[in-house]
C-alpha cells in the first residue's frame, strides 16, 4: 500500500494503490484561479471567480474521466452525517445544496462523490466487490463525533463487509503542526478512551499535538477494517502550503482542495 502522484489533464493528483476505482486527492495546483485562490480552487464559496471555479472542475473531471453533471457534493458542517446518495442527489455548480452531510456514499456505478478539505482529514472508502464507495470529510469535530462509524455503517447498509473495505486517508494537517487545546484532547479521550494517548503529545504550555489521521486509522480498524487495507498519507498540509491549501497557514483566506472517488462497474467485473 502506498500513495503516489500522477498528472492528468494538467491536474496533479495524489492516489492510493489500495483503491482500484477512479479517485484522487487534489492539490492547490493545476487550475486557473488567481490571487489568494491560485490555482486549483474547488470551493464555490471562497470568493473566487465562478468561471475560474467552473474551469477548475472541468479540468478535474477530465483528469478523472467523470461526468461533471452527475457529481454529488458534501455540505460540510463538521458533523457525523453520512448520506447514501444516487444520481438524483447530483447538482450543478453554484446551485443550492440543502442537505447537511460531511460524508456521502453510493452503490451507483459511475457516480462521482466529492468532499473538501484545507487541513481537515479526507477519507475515501470503497468495497470493490460490491462497487461501493464513500467520500468523507473528517475534521476534528467530525472525527470525535465518530464519522468513521457513520461511514462504515452506511456502507454496511449497502451490503459492505468491513473486512473487505479499503480506505485511503489523504493529506491533512499532521501531528507535527496540529496544536490543540485541552478541549480537543478531552474530546479525543471521550471518543477513543485510553487509546487516545497514542495520538496526543502534551506540550509544556498545556496544549497538545494531535494526530487525527493516526486516530482515524485506529478507529477504522476497530470498526472491522484490516490494517493492510488502510493507506495513510504522510503529507502535512500546513507544512506544504505551496502545494496544499491550509486554513491555518492562510488564516482562512484560501481555496479548497478535494477528494473524489467514482464507483466503477469495470472494477467489480474484473475481480
């Protein structure tokens, strides 16, 4: 299991060798946006020129070979809702999305799913035999509210067996940079119990450095995924602001990167 980088249609993408479906984690590179949103901003509400955002999406759709008009989006509020979606849930860019959901999953072939991050943890999940997929936004609030359990449960309701699920945990703020207060540390302890200590490093000033990706991997294993079926990126968005959007580095003046996955009937047929 390993992450690797590709460039398609001029768009750099980070991918996991564990995920046989079309998928990718974007960077901030390869688009046409300008100013503080340069260049591949995929956020619709970041103050960017809408035509630049549309062109960025067209490039991403070409890079991953999906129909932009079928794309299904998250509406992220740092909760733990993971919704099962179909093509009826797709929408055009810059049209309202009423349903709150930090994660989405589907059993529909060729339906692209997308979630957004700029330090938070993106998680892509799939079950190749049943052609199931999920895209999950897991900031610290969603993480401690156990969105991983919601995602695995939603996929299980579609027929997934946890031991057959595969997960790719993408670029996010790392333990090297994610300084948190006692409130976050207490929330992680309430979520993981005694296991939380492995992902919290106390600092002399009373704060902590937290490892959300490591904690998410452990939680997925607790939920039945095999360790060898979980891939974790080691890239920190805050350490690499020239490559990734980082909310903390920019103090919120930024674009958004994305994680995309597309269930593919051809993958299931090849198994």
